[in-house]
C-alpha cells in the first residue's frame, strides 16, 4: 500500500508512533521505528506480521534475549570511512559491539529455528562475523590499539617505554641537584606534547640550562626543556611519529575489512533494530491491549474499539468499518465533535497495520488489501503560492481523483467546506459519486445537509454521526454507525440565551424540506440511542442467562458425579459381598453329600443366575458412567505426550508417554498401560509417576542434569512432580543455580513454582529472571 510522505504527515503518523518510541531499548530500535512505513504488497506485509508473531512466541517460551542498550548505528560511519579510508579506534569499537551482539543473537536464534522456523528469515540475515571479530580484538575497550596489534607496533611501543624510563632517570638526577631544584616552581617532571619538561620560575629563565617551551596558565612560570633531556625528547618525538604511522596502517587495514562486509553489517544492524521494535510491539500488546489485525484479501477493513495513539487514556474507542456492504462512509456531527479524530484514527491504524505494527484496537479488527492511502485533512492553505484554503484542498482532491483506484482508501475531511455552502455541497456530492463509481473505499466528514441526504439515498453509501449530549451540550465522541448527524446549532443557541425572536426568524429561514430532513435525523438519533440502550440491556440479559445456564450445567454435572461415585462404591461393595457369598456356598457344597448336595447345587445355580443378573446391571451402570464421562470431554481435549489423563469410568490417572495407532501408553505410578485414546478423558487430578531410586540420582554427575527445565504449557498437577524431582536431582548434582521456565501466562504456574521453592529446605533463594534471562517468564533458583 502506497502512502505518500505528505499523507503520513497529514495523519501525524510518526508522532502517533510515540508509544513505541517510549518502549524502545536503544538507538537501533529508534532508527528502525523512524524508517517504518507501509509495505507495498500484502505478501510483504504478511511475512512481516508472521515474523512478529513468531518472535513473540519465541520470547514467550524462551524469554527475552540479552540486549546491549548502548548499541549505536554504525552504518552512518561508513560514508565518512569511504572518503577517508579510515575509522578511528572508538568507531571500530562501536562496530565490534554491534558484531558481538549480532553473533550472540544469531547463536540464540540458531537454537530456536527448529521450533520456530519463521525465525530463519532473521537468522539468515545475521552472517558469521568471526573473522572480523577476531581482527577487531586488537582494539581495547578504551578505543586504543593493543600493543600486540602488530609486531612492529609492539616493538615501537617497547622502545618508547625504554626512552621514557631513560628520561625519568635523567630527570631524577636533575631533581636531586640543589642548584636546579631552587629554580623550579614544582618539584616534579611534567609531560606536555610528548616531551619531558620542568616548570621553572619566571626569574630563573635565563639561568636555567635549557630551552623555554611554553608558559604556565598563571604566567608566573615557564615550562622548559633541560639540555640533558633534549636527546631523549627528540627520540620520543620520532618514536611517537612511528607509533602513529603504524597505528594508522593498522586502522586502515581494519577499516578495509569492515567496509568489505558493509552490506552484511548493515543487514545485522537492521535485524537488531527490528528486534528492538518487536520488543516494543510485544510490550504494547501485553500492557496496553494493542492487537495485530487479521489480514484479509478483501477490499474492506474493520477496526474494533480503535483509539488514536496520541490521545492516550483520553481516547474514546470507536468501531469503524468500510467495505463489504458499503464502500463509502459519510460521518457527520457538530464542530469539535470528533469527526476529524475518527478520520485520523482510521488512517493512522491502517498505516500502522500496513507497516507491520500492532494497532490500538481490540481483537476482531481486520485490514484488507489496498494499493494506496490518500487523504485530504486539515487546513492546507499555502501562503507561498497565494492559495486559499479551498483552493489548496481542491488541488489536493484533484490529484486524489486522478490516482485513486478500486483498491484505494480515500480520507476526506470536511468535504465541501471553505466555499459557498450550496456549491460546496454540490461539489462534495459529485466528488463522492465519482469515487463511488471508481470503487474506492471512502471515509468523508461533512456538515452539509445535501451530502447527508446523498448518503441516505445512495446505494453503497453509509452514514454515521458523532453522538452529542443534548443535556450537557457537549459531544461524547462516540461514533454511531448508520445514523446521520443532526444539526444542534439552534438548540445550543437557545440554551445560551439567544432571543426567541431571532431563533424564530432562523427557523423560518430553513427550507421546509431541509427542516423535515433535520426532524428525520433527530428522530433517527433518538431511535438509535434507544435501540443501543435496549441492545445493551439485551446483551446483559443474555450474559446473565448464559451464566445461570452454565451454573445449572455445572450443578447437574456435580450431582451426576456424586451419584456415580456413590453407585460405583455401592457396586464395588456388592460385588465383594457376592464373591464372598459365592465362595462360601461352594465351600459348603463341598462338605455335603448325596441328595442334599444335589439340592444345594440347584439352589446354588439359582443364586448364580441372580448374581449374574446383578453383575450385568453393575456392568451396564459402569458402561453408562464411562459414556457420560467420554461425552463430557471438551472439544479442545487432545491426547498428546506429556498430558495428564484419566481412564473413563475408573480412578486411574496417568501421564501420556506416547500415542500410536489409536492407543496411548500411560505411566500410572509403577504401572505402564496401553489404553484406547477414545477411553481417555481430561482430569484435574495429579498423575503419580514413579521416580528413579534415590541412589541412582545421588550417582548422577552434574553433566547429566541440565541447568534448566521447561514447564511452560503444563498445568500445575503435571509440572510440580517433575519440578520437585528435577530440583532434587540438580541439588544432588551440585548445581549452584538453575532456571525454571514456566512462561508468563496468568501467573498461576509461577506462583505454584515459588510456593514449592519456599518449602524446599535446600533452596536458598529464588527470583524472577532479569533482563536477558527471560524476565518474568522464568524463575532463577539458587541452592544452599
């Protein structure tokens, strides 16, 4: 979608990005944000949106990557380096810091690409900079080249140090001479401009054996070079020049190597900037409720609860849509009622969405496929070209009419304003009709009645208005879709004390048809408000009904559950009694003889048939209990490795080890079972999993126990037994600390993890992760 810089400026697009700027961590993110603009094609936008979502998923599971807030853009340094051929030590230090960050991020992404394939697009743009980092290692943290930067530099600096030691020894002898010492202002050796000097009093200048070099700041003394130090100083000067020449050669070579990888370095800089921008986007989505709108290929958009970013908490959420059933939306209402804000909100949200950024709106927002965004908003009077406000708007609209297509979005503010009302309204209608025939999506604001009437009577054109509180004589800034705005000028004038005679004259001057339209609009507004109140009450009633229905279903399910438990216990007791009675009867028959034994056998057979019928009834009840449990499974229930499940109709709870050919292998205490998947149901009970013997864990070496455990995605019953076992093993393996990855979520699992750590005597301390450790998605546990 093309949005000209002038359009983005009209929408105050870059100002609206202030919430992102406040959450960025460094200059690289600021640079990425400043370069943000709408993508040209939907395919490019879809890739960017998928990349952002993939990054957020990665951070959720693995935590934030470490970040160096001092990182600065280095690409601006390259233009100067191309001209001069050289980068200073401090500049090379900035390049090295960037390359080290790129290497660190590349390593973290390499380990995550298997689980998050979308991140390969980022990792692929971070090249291997190992040779450059090795070369730049000769730059010390101060920006100075290390002595070992080259053999020659090391030799020169060694000779320099030897000369300095010689100069200090000579100076020490001078300072021990009482005759010389009496002439000095300070009894110390000075180092100025690469030469050893002494500070001599003004009155001894002509008597001191040496040359005057410089005057002190006070003017009362002079820096002089003793003749005994002249040869040393001359040697220092020559060696210092050799040192500078060698350093320059080294810097030239380092600069050449850096410039040879310019494209790769710029790519790395852009990736790191994007990641900082992704982090700010993630923060806005989590803390402010911003969303990534759904991208569609339709020629339409829907913004649910959209807010203008610059208004912050003062913004009134509005629902704006255009496309599908209508392609033109005309918004009316009083001045300062919020029409322009609605227009700019729609424009800013579309521009942000097409820039691959989250928008200040709710879930359910959709943005379609557009080729361009055009806008005519605000006072565009040009003093330089001596154009009136109307002329400036007219010239802009002419340009829009020439370039708008069926896939364009056009925003027009105060259509028809700035000239004669009748002519302006007629021109406004003509402009809207022309754009409608082109098929463009149009959002326009106006206060002209003819334009309102055009919107009411033209197919494919919808009206909306800014709500006005007649009691308080102030706008509410709420957008009412489907209702044209009513003029409130006479009502406001009456409230402020305008003489009734003046109001009667004004009313009489209104055209009968216009007055009828005003009455119709007023009635529509009143009906719309009443319908909205009734709709709100209806929704509340529906919510209350759904709550009561759910309460009823939960209660019935609880009663069924209790009944089944009672019946199951009774059936078990009955089965035990029947088994004991049957065994007793067989024992008694064995002790009988003859006719009595035959009669007893007949009696026993009768009893066996009764027992058989009773057992059949118990089996049917058990089967019905199983069927009810299976039917009550939620649709989202999935049997997968790691899930805790219960065998329907029984109290067996186990942990799924594997699923194959419609059967699941369960670990239930010391047992391992194979159960058909259709007989498994969800449960809140905790699975008992056999732990390895204590003596085996005691023998485990540190290398066999990882330094972190992943619990994210598990429920409390699944996670706590695994965590308790893991912490015990890690403690026995002599880990100083470990990391528990529980994710952010609602904090339920995090609180249970902390509660378990508080109970374990061998846990010395536990805390949430810091920057670069995963934030509040992980807990760092330290052992005593």
